[in-house]
C-alpha cells in the first residue's frame, strides 16, 4: 500500500491490484477536494446532504488526476450496518460496525 499525491489530492493505491493490470483503482483520503465543513475536503458521497456541485467537482478532480471522466464513473451503492449479538455471549458475539456491502 502506498499514498500517491498530486497537488493536494492524496489517494491510497494497493500494489497487488496495480500489478494485476486488470483494474485501475484508488481509495480516496480526505485531502484534495473542494468540500467544506463536516465533509471537508474530498467527500465522494452524493447521499450525505452536501451540495451536489461540490461532490461532482471532487469527482472531476479525482478523474483529472487519474485519467478518467467523471461522467463515466460508476459508483456502487454502499450500505453501512451494525450487528449485535442478542444472547450476550458465546461464539460470534460482539459488534460489527462500519462494514461495507457493495
């Protein structure tokens, strides 16, 4: 894993995915976008209540840095969930928070 920087933009890249040659990828950090307030600065979520124009500009910035058109970007729906064991103990009891399902 490494962090790549282009100006203020920072993304995380995994070498194993890169070496596969099958996919161009990155994971954004909070740096390099135009979002403000609680979304500052590289918010990529269109369903969080932020100004849509700012999020679209963040996609344009990311696309410009990585060589793709924001208009051709596919964003899968992400579901966050929380699970708690109901019996209060035993194997598998505990919490799972912030897991992603795409």
